[in-house]
C-alpha cells in the first residue's frame, strides 16, 4: 500500500515539474527579441544574360571581356520596388569593367573579383536606395581577343 502511494506521488510530481518546465520554456521563447538579426530573408537567385564589354587600347578594339552575372536578391524587398534590379546589376557590371583603367584584360587572373562583386552590390544599392541585392555571383569572366573572333 505504501509503495503504491509513493509511486502515485512520484507520478504527480513528475507531471507537475514537466508542465512547469514546458510553460517556462514557452514564456522565454515568446519574449525573445525578434529583430532583423532573427528574421530570415527569402532569397531569390536570378541569372542574367551574358554581356560583352569592348576593351579599347591604342585607339582600337583589342577584344571583349565576356562575363555572366548572377545575383541573389531579397524577394520581399524586390516586390516593393517598381523596377527590376536586373538592368541595374548589368549596367553596374558593364561600367565597372569598361571604366577600369587598371584592368589588364590579357591577364584576367589578376582581376579582383571580390572587389568587383562588392562594387556591383554597393552601386545597385546606391542607385535603387534599397538593399535588395544580397550577393553577386560571377560564373563566367573571360577575355576574347579580336584576332580570335571569326569574321
């Protein structure tokens, strides 16, 4: 009889302690701050068309830098924009390649892609006044000399 009473008391204590523990855990979860650091962004990948940027040196076209740009964007923020950021990403890439005086198009292995990607992202952010572009990817970046192009 005493064993059954102790077992019943033990079961009640375990049930009370577990419900108390679960209640306290739920309260702590609901009072945690939910800010930008805790919210997840919905990202969308966009692959853009290939662009050819002419490289002019000594008054003549020496060849073309051929590149393809992909980027991830914040899908929720992109819905709020009245214009697609695709054109802005392509324009920034073209401008950066075309106007780069230090670009040695014969040796693209020395080109700083990390800085190029960051410059595209920051340029689009400044022009659209929104941080819509999350990351820029460069799957293709090569130079084709004019003499290698079939006529």
